[in-house]
């Protein structure tokens, strides 16, 4: 398994870099948007399509990928790449941690997990021999990071709500 890590750029706090794949520039926290850029030069704008689903559009404004959650109270969902029409499952792989696995059919392509209390860093393990599209991998990082931020916010609300 090839180990990668999405890390915050020390010179730009809004930019996170996934070495050898690309980077992600996050927008304002309340907008829940990001710009993903592959090392090849391609870029995509991530934005909410509905309250829970997310879409990625390319530089021409055409839809490049979509994410649809499984259900209202279930974790994970499906990512579909528009160009190929391929569908991938982003499934939780731990009940206790913010850890997900990216699947195609019955093959696991990558494991994606937030690290630390702030959910800012994301550890990525790409399965040996797997070729993962940069958009797919960056989108999975964006989503898992967002899930971690949501979990951290819910935990903080529960702690402060019980203190009152």
C-alpha cells in the first residue's frame, strides 16, 4: 500500500497538498467549497449540489463528478465520475474513527482517514497496483475531511450543550 498524506501548506493556510497527486484549496468554512487541482494541471470546483450531495465541475463549468450520500443517517455514499460514468463507493471502515475505504466493485482502491483532533490532515493509503484518478482521490479526501469536521463540530456541540 502506498501511503500519502494530505497536509496543510505551511505558507498558505487555505491550501492542502497531496504529494504526487495534487492539492486542495478550501473556501470559507460556511460555504463548504474547495478547488481541487491535479498535478497534471486539471482543476475542479467542489460545491454543494444539495444539503448533502456534492458536485465537482471542471474549468468549463461541466459536471466532472458527483457524490450522493447513502441515506439521511448512514455514513458514506457513491462517487460517480461523469466522463467515464464509473461509480465508486466511499464506505466507512471503522465505527470509532473517521476512516473510509474507496471501493470499485469488490476491489478496495484506497483507505482514507482524518488524523488529529482538527480533521485537517488526511492519511491516504492507495492499494498496490491500483490506479486511482486524481479527481477521485482528491474528492475522497475532501469528503472525508468534511465528514471529520462535521463529527468534530457535533462533538463540540454535544460537550458545550451539556455544560449549560
